[in-house]
């Protein structure tokens, strides 16, 4: 007669690793009634900097904050300490064959290397980005207004650069008050961002390519401003703080319409509605040897922290001064780490220090809420999900060369921050330096990490495509800012002027950060869809000194005429260029070109150094222009006008409205080199203007203004999508650039011009090996796809039978909701699937050795694994074969057809909620199960409402085999 089994429920509220037996462990699961595998954080956008003259290094992410403006735009503000060069002009002295990256050097007299505060604003509503390098503004200057100059009035003749050099270490504070976001620290000071509509990303390089007279005449932005002290409404009776006395805050908060600043150990209170007006007597000093690290308003009072103390300041309302309140010392051993490691939510303040996580709802009673995870501070928390189970503990040399998995979760106080997810009612306690976060919801903790050990069968490796997670909570979504990702472009662009093409070798390295959204893209972390512009890295863009340096048309240094190619204008995807084609090697097509985001208009301008005249004095306006240049025809091709025959192809040029009357004077031909014949596959553009055929009023002359950017035309160029197109430029080189007057006898002239083309990087979205993230086609990720599975773990408590020393663990019953396994997998042929289980007796799951998995003569196997179990039951009936199948659309389920009632076999319903049995057989005194799996497809999910184990008595204690 079979022995009756006893069922034990194994679900608990959360992690409890403070026990000697280590207790339950839960990873990447979220509890709301039931335990669910968390959703993935999909990529919303990825950005680098416009300061891309050469290498850009992101040194430290200093903080991010979500703000929703009063006009309804959602934005994420991020500040990064970055090592950059601020200029925009570059040259090489080895144009024939630059062999190393150091052959490229900054040109012009403006621009500098520094570690700066790089502020970026991502507008979620419009999907646009704004960038600013924090610098001193004219409002900070005491000089007379006619003598003041904005930073971006800098050019090759004068330099007004006054940046604020960034210091790494502590994070910045962020505080939103009355639709203005304040941020800063004691070194940076207090700055304010007033939300605005962001339309496009403007370069923040200074204009080293141009002279004073023909600069672009930017000056400075007023979007981000430094807090400037000023006298308030009571200046006639009271003294206000001056600029030199104004606090340099570690943190701020607001109460009763006033800003409260923290400066070392002092709280300063502003006037109501006037953040820059602070009375000299309106302050409170905290009796502590330590500086204040953070403050927060709570119920009209102020909670104050040092690194090891807590104070509560009760404010007395009604007067001009708030310095007459009551200060109470709440704790001498509980403090707060930094301004970002506390949050106010649902009437309470929650914060972290070096010993735990705490909360208070009244400022006096402090509750420790990190019970169950104390080992995070005292020692570490072990991760039971290791790939030791793969290959039965055998690791080869190839595995050792791979990225290792993180076995331990440790506390690191650097950049710790706390956020509250008001949608899921969860506290997020993030430890960015260790790339994980602890999540508290429904009175239980779980750990979320952002790496995956899912790998092809027989392989041991970790995928870590999310670094230093920083969480920001929006009105309707949870976001994460990750940083940073380095990318070195392997430059394929070439100089084609030499007899043999020469590699440009601009292998720059750039850094970027990425914004991820919880649930975007389904179950995977860091999923990217390139067609949605979720990877927006620029890599670099700048002006090149590419004047002719060979032949008969070399301009002298004294010659100041310049032909410019200004920043390329991308043609919107889907826009159709009329009567144009992009020919293959043998031209045959006459279709109009419909762009796919890979066509750019190159704006050509000319800057004459002479004050040309029309009629009268010399020199007179030119009647002819010659603009000839080389380009990299390995990677680029002009968009042509015409229909048949290589000789008939004319590169497509378009004109601004003011140049349309003179357009008839232009001819343009693509040639095989200088002086070569017309060719659709050439590397040389020959543009010539002859005013004799123009039709404008002052024909034959070209109307040009001295020392001004005179826009002439635009040329359309298209990427060729070569095998591995990753280029830092278009290989533009000047050959012959001349301004000519041969119309006026006795007053003729021919003068050369310099060539300064702006060129940007092009990282081909359509290719898989160039560094651009995304998916080329649905279900076909490229080699650089950063998506990774989410690894989930539910490790149960140790259970046994109280009245039996030896038991046998038999069946495991799971009540789960799932969609089954996806057909397309991010990791192909993984060792483990969506649902797996490991059963171990007597703590062998933590102290396992090879014998525990295999068993030996006289010893039972103490650890048993069940790989890739089913998570759904077969519920689709095939009337032809009488077989049952999974109810998935890669199987026998088919959609119905409204026009055919006999078509389709699937009835509309909800996701399956099934009881699944996993059969096991292990003997011991106590048992623990570890359920785990990998969400390897964006459509997968798993929810567990019950885990019950069946135990049966199996005799007395063993005297052998249990060391």
C-alpha cells in the first residue's frame, strides 16, 4: 500500500536570506497577488554627444530626472560628466595615406579638451533630444552689456569659451518646483531648467571653421540657467544674500512655496515664489559634526539627514522667517547616502543609508524595511542560479574566456538611488555599481538583475548589455537610464584622389547612454527596433580642412575665400525625389528615388573675402564659379537626374528660392577622376557656373556678399550599403575651387578658394556588423542586437516532514499562467528553456559537488534537475489525427475568417491558467526547489500563483552519506 503524501505550499512573500539556511531567493519576479516574471526594459532611445570631433568619453552618470511640463510634454533630464573636445574643425597633414588616428588633429584656434557637465533632455512626447554643455552665462557677468558675449559667439578669430569643469564623485540633486526643475550640487551650484518644446538636436560645438564676420551667430541658450541671487520684496527693511554669500547646496526641497537650500550644515529659506531671494536671517544650523547629505519635505516640515544622523524640523507658519521652528534629533545612527537615495511616496519618506532601508510617515517614528535582506550590507547575497549545472560542472578554456556571471550581490554605496513605482506600488532600491536593484512590493523583497546567463547548449557565458541602471518614474511608465556603452567605429571611408584609394583611418571611439522603458518590446531586456530610430547615435560630425593640396589650384594662406559644405540635411524616409535614379553599375533604371533615411542633401555655400561690386569699382562680381571635388565612391553615390546611358546622368542638385533665377547657369557632371569622362560610378563631381546662360536680373554675374555664407545649391548623395559600411565621412576633398571674372576687360581675375566640408558618420542601419543596434527584419536580429533574455528564479524555503527524519520528495504541482515558448529565440539552442526546476536535499543546492548530481554506488542522487519543462497544457484537438496540441499560433491554432465560417479553429479566450506537474524523486530530511528559466522571446510570460510539493515519509536518519 502506497504511503500517503503531504502537500506543502512553497510560495512566500519574498527574499529572506538572513537565516542560517539562507531562505527563499527570488530574482526578476514582481509580486502583485501572484509572482510574475518581470517584463523587459526595451530601448526607447540611445544617444551620444554632438561634441564628436574625436573621442568622446562618458566619465560618470551624475543623475536623471523625469518631468512633465505644464504643456503636457514628458521629458527625462540627464547630466553626465564627459571628456570632450569642444571644437568642430579637423585636419590631417597626411592626406595621401593617414595611417593612424593620431594623424588627425584639431584645426582652428578655438576649442578645448575638458571634462564638462553634459546635460541632455529627451522629450518622450516628441522623441527629440536637446543637449547643452553647462557654461557660465552672460547673466553671471558684471561687465557692461556691449562687452558681453555668449559662448557660441566663439569663432576662429575670438574665443569666449567659459565652461564649468565637471568633477566626478557624488551625484547631483534634482527637485521639481512649480514646473521648473532645479539641479546641482555644492561644486556646480544650483541650476534651473524651464521646460520647453524640443524640435531638433543642435550641435554644441563652437564654430572653429569660420571667421568673426561669417560665423553662424549663435550666442547662448536660456533653457538652462544658473540660479542668480537677487533682492526680494523686503529689501528696504531686510538684508538679502549676495552672489558671494548665496548657498552652494548639496540638496534642496520646497515647503509653502519656498525653496529650502542645504549648504554644509545650514538650511536657508527663500522668499515665497522667489527662489533667488534669501534673507540673511532666514536660516537654521544643524548641531552636527557632519554635513547634511539630503533633505525632504514631509507634511509641511523638513526631514534632514547627515551620513549617520536624522533630524526633524517643525516649521512655524505665518511669519516672514521660517528660522523659528523646532529641531528634533530623531536618530544618531541612521542617515542617508545622497539626495537621490530617498523618495517621497504615498505620504511617507523612504531612504537608504550604509546599514539598510528605512521609512517614516511622521518624521519621528523610523521603520527599518530591509528585513530579510540584511546580508546585503553585512556580507553578500548568493545567487543560486549558476551555470555550474550546465555540462555537469565541466568548464573548458573557451568558457573561461567568456564574460563571467555575477555570483554575489553586494552593497556598494556609490550612486545608490531610490525610486517609487506608483503603478506597481513598488520601491526600487538600485545599486548601479553592481548592476542590480532590490524591489519591495507586497511586503516582500526580490532582486532584479540585468544580465543573462542564457547561452547556447554547452556554453557558459553572461550577456551584460545594461550597465549601471538608474530608474526614473514617469506618470505612466517606468524608465531606466543605462550608461555607458563605448563604440569604436571601424572607419571604411577612403580618399579617392590618390592613384590608389587611401584609407582615412578615423577610428574614433564614442560613448553613449540609453533610455529603456519597462514593458517596451515585451519580455526581453534591451530590445531595439532600428526602424523606430531607437538607436540615435551620431558618432561624430565636424568640418574638415580639405583644400586642394596638389596640382595647380592650391590656395595660399593669404587667400581667405572659402567654399563650405554645411551639415548634411537628411531627407525624410519616404520622401520622393522627382525624376531621379540611383544607378547600378550598369544604369538601367528610370524610377524616381524614394528615400529610406539614407539620402542626404549637402548644402554648398561660398564665402568671398573680397567686397565685390556690381558696376563701377573693382573688383566686380564673378561671372563664373568652378567647384570640383572628390568623394568616396566606394561607399557613396550621387542621386542622378536622367533616364538612360551613363553619360546622360547628371547629379541631382536643388536650389534655394533666391538662386532659382541663376540655376540655368550651372552644369554638373560626375566623372571618373579629374578630367575623366562622365560616369555614373565616378568619384569626382564637376560643378561649373557660367552666367552667360543664366536668366536672373544681374546676369551674367553671381550675386555674392563679402564674408557671408552665400548658399548656392544642394547636392543629393546616397549611401551604397556596401558589405560593411561604417564611415566617419564622405571622403570629400577639394580639387579646383575658383572664383572668376572674365567678363569685364581690364578688371578680370581668377582666385582660388579653400574647401571646408562638414562631414558626418554614417553607420548603416541595414547591416549587421557595424555597431548600429536594431533588427533588420522581423524575427531576424543582426549580430549586434543588444537584446538579452530575462533570467528568472524562484528558490523555495527548505521544507520537510516534522514527524519523519527521512522523506522522499515526489511531485511538484505548479499553478501557473503562461503563453508557452516562443518559436524565434534571442539565444539559439539554449541549455535551459522557459521553465526548469532543480530539487536538492539537505542544503546541497548551496554546497553541491559533482557526486551530488551523479550519485555513486551506495548513494542516491541528491540533486535532480528537470530541464525545459512545459509551461502550458495541450488543449488544441486535431480531429484528423485525434492528437492534442499546444494552443499556440506556431502550432495548430489558426485564425478564423469572417467570409468563411468553416475556417479557423481557435475560440477567443484568456491566457491559460493551468496546473502543471513536475515529477521528482529525491530523499533527504529537508528539500528546496529552484524554479528558473529564461524569457527568450519577446512574447513569453510566466505567472505563478501556487507551488505545492508532495512529501512522503521514507524512514529514519541516515548514519552515512550525510557529511
